[in-house]
């Protein structure tokens, strides 16, 4: 394939804007806390845009329409519920995090001091698997997007995306990620506000609806079993993702305590409209009989076919901004885990300057690893999320009970996660993928609850509060 150098240069220009902006932001980053967290400094505006910039991902605008293409109207609603309900459900957890672990850095801090060693190390291992898997879906999304619209070879597209993100994310870390969030959210809104209406001005709403009735009547069925299964399983999938994702814990720590509940709630509600808007592009594909080469590409494919060159450009800029923001946030989240839960265990007396240097090197290294694991092309980003969701769902109730229930038996929490993952994946491969997510979540709940009823503990919350305070004072 001949490389379209003009298109590559345009992406490089957009990337240069992010890099230059990040450079200005990074000049004020002088401490490791500024690089890996915000420590209660984000208000409503930056807190909301930071959450939206991260959570409006390549999956939102690529896998959301994929769900609608597969399951029709219920698929679109289900994907909106997947992320929106999950973020809103995290709001009371975020408030509780401020109460019991006000000076934490990562989700690892919670597992380290709330549970025992086996829970802590198991969670850290699962967390790394999840984040790298999610990072891979974003890299794949960037590659597919540039390949579909700009005809850039997939491998070159992945390299371009990661190279730009690695450069700007390594400069200022968390400060760069949140500082760029406002710009990126504005670019993302181009896709939501401009592209679907432009496509429907060309096709018409009535012809699309009539076409769906004629060509794929099942897509309009609100009682379709497959669609209902996705509608009810999707929130479990999303809650599992959000609750164990260090990126959300970082923002819980970074957002001001008096604003954290409202910001997560507002972000969850706002997020719902994004997949619903882009999912309507899948309805055009169903109603017109247009089939993309790969189901992942249905949204950019329809934008290109019916929206013309302007819609293609708008889709490219907005969605690539979403991918870049999410990859950057994930890199920063992984780095904070590695720094806090690996590096500081090996070098507990490392100075702030040494920690900051390590964090920057780790950002570059992990970014390169993320690039390499994203080079293989998968045809379904949604299926990858469901596969990881079995693991995510198993950790929902150890986290929830661990934050709110002092009687939680830590051994029950450990075995709940283990057996939920085993049972979930057995169901995944023998019954169905979504059923695997639901089974994993229910097993997690039942084992945690029953195990604690049999042998309740009596955890002292002051242990979490005191440890966080001691760590903050020792860092001064």
C-alpha cells in the first residue's frame, strides 16, 4: 500500500499541537505527585473534562456502533448504560475513597492496606492485565480509524498514534493529561454534534427507519433476547471496568472532596449521550444495507460514505483525540501503579526527584510495550472488552464491600475473585460471553457475602486513614 504522506503530515500537525501544549503545561510540573496525581486539586470543569476525555474512548465511538450494528436499538442503549451507569455508580465510591484513604495515590494503596498480601498481589496482577488489554483496544482503534478514513497502513497508524501520545504524556504526566482534556473533549464533540446530523441530512431519518424494518427488522425489536442480555450484562461489564481501573481512582483522589460525587454523576450522565449519538451511524448501515469490511469500522465507514469528506475529517480529528486522551490517561495510570506498587517497594527511600525521573522513563517504556501489543489487528474491540469484563466483574464486590463493610472477610474476598474468574470464563466458553460476565459478578457477590456471614472480620478504618497520612508526611 502506498503511504498517503499528506494525511500522515496532518496527523503529525494535530499531534504537534498536543505536544506543544503539553510542553507548556509540563514546565510547572516539579513534583512526583503532580506527575502521577492531582491530590484534590481538580474542580468541576477540569474534573468533568478529565473524566470525559478519558472515558470517551476509541471503544465508545468504534465499539458502541458495533454493539448497535449487532443488536440494534438495544445494543445502542446497552452500550450507553455500560459506561454511563458505571461512572455514576463510582460516585459514592469516590466520596468514600476521600473519607477512608484521603492521601492515596492508586487503587493499589487501597488493596495494600485494606486486605492482605495475597489479595494485594493478585489484584495488582489482574490490574496490569486489564490495563494493558484496554490499552491494546485503544491502539487497535487508532490503527483501524486511520486505515479506514485516511488509508494509512494499520501498523504505521498504530506507531504514529503511540509515538505522539508517548511524547506528550511523558512530559507532564497527570498534569499534561488533565490539561489537554478540555481541548480533546471539544474535538470529540465535533463527532457528536456534527457527523450524525450531517449523515442523516443525506440519508433521511424515515428512509433509514424503513430500511431497518425491511432489511433487519430484528434491530428494532426491544424484546430481542440477545439485545436484552446485552442491555442487562453491559452495566456489570462497565462497573467492573471502572471500579478496578486506576485511572478512575486517580481522579477520585485528584478531584476536590466537596465536588467528587457531583462530578462523577454529571460525567456519567453526559457520557451516555456520546455512544447513543455515534451508534445512530450503525442504524444507517443497517437501514441502507451498507456493510463495512470489519464490524469495528461501521461508524467511520458510514461517516465516509454518507457524510462526505468533511464528515470524514471531523470524525478522524474527534475520534483520534479521544483515542489519544485515553491512551495517555492509561499510560499515566499504569505508571502510577508501577511507581507506587513496584518501584517504591524496591526503593522505599527514593527521593521525589528520583521518583519523578523513574515515572518519565516508565511512561516511555510502557508506551512502547503498548505499541507492540497493539500491532496485531483484532476484528472486534467489543469482544475484547467482554473477555476482559469477566475478570473485571469478579473484583466488583471485593472493592465495594472493602470500602463500605468493615466486617468483610479478606479470605472470602480473595476466593470470591478467584472462583468468580474461573466460573466466569468456564461460562464464557461453554454458554456465552455475556453470560460469563454476569456469572462472574454474581459469584463474586455470593462468595464475599456468605463467607463474611460465616466468619466476619472487624476492620479498623483508621488504619487506612493513618497509613495515607503517614505516607504524605514522609514525602515532605
